[in-house]
């Protein structure tokens, strides 16, 4: 589908798919001790942060989106935020493994709440907080919220304490409201999600066109190659599903 929608990207997509599959197979077939990942946990976290921060000075904007979120040379580009997700997960796993008993214990009381030793939460909160703030500063909200969720999930697994989840969800809600208030394109995204038909020829044009394409496909679709994906702007980026739904129908994409 990518070959048809954006022929110039087909070779690049194929190469990266093969690299990803090869890496996955290598990790599964040739297991190695991972203690070295744990030993240098702070190094991995700082490396991820430095790469993301580097986009502020030397970042590229290949999609003309207004945000310089990419690094690369000679036409080979990557998003540091994608690498940060992995490196931060390594740091969180290593740190929580070291402090599991302390994080699951409770030594402080604030009213009815029993809190863990706060000093041991400090490094976690600082590195996670800086990561989220850097991504927010770049207006790269997707990875910011994903890292937020990963942090909460891992903290709960390490400590088995539900208070982390409830407290984190409250912080998540506050961060979401703050992002919508302070970041214009986030507010636009939310508004067109709530009601794309309010501005079908403007900010919601791509979303409305994709919904029309899905509706046009019906149950069985128009037939492979007989749709009009060209009517959806930038269909090859986030909307190939709409193109497939139009031609294969809901039966095809559900299958």
C-alpha cells in the first residue's frame, strides 16, 4: 500500500522493516546477559535525553510540520524520541529492580496515605520529568504521553501499589488539560476529534476525508486499486488504514 501511495518511500520502508525484523530475530536467537544494560542505566537515560535535546539545535523537519524532531545525515533520518522510549524503559527497569523493596514499602504517612521513601523516587521522577518536559517543549505530545504511561505501568509492576496508578492518572489528566490550554495544535487536535464536522474544509479536512473514504468502502469495499486515496491529504503518513478500508471494506480491514 505504501508503494502505491508514496512510491518514493517504498524502498526506505522496506529496508527499515527488514532491519527491524533482523534485529528482533537476533535478540531472540542470540540471548546475551543484560546486566551491562543495568550497570549503565544512567548513561542510557542521559544519552536518550541528549539526543532529543540535540533536535533543538540541529533538528530537521522533513515533513514541513513546523517541528524539528528528526536527526540524521546524508538523507538517513531518525526520531530521537523513538530511541528515548527504549532507553528510558531500560533505565526505569534497572532502577526499579534495584529499589523494588524500598518502592513497595511504606514508611511515611500523610493522613490516610502510606508513602514510600521519597528520596528513592527522586531519580525516577527527575529523569522521567525532564524527558516529558523536553518532549512537551518540542510539542511532541504523543511520545510524551506514551512515556508517561510506561512509567506508571512499570512503577506499578515494581511496587504493586495502586496509589501510584491513581496518582499518576490524576497527573496525566492535569498534564492533558494543560497541554490543550497552552499548545495550540493540541487544542485543534482535540476539537476536531470531538467534532470534525465543525470545520470539514479546514483543520478537520484530512480527518473528514478519511471518514468519508471508510464510509464509501462499506462492508466489502470498492476493490483493491479502485478507491480514491488521493483525495486524503498525506494519506501515506497516518491514514493508510482509511485507504485500505475504502478498498477492502470493513470486512477486509477487520480480517
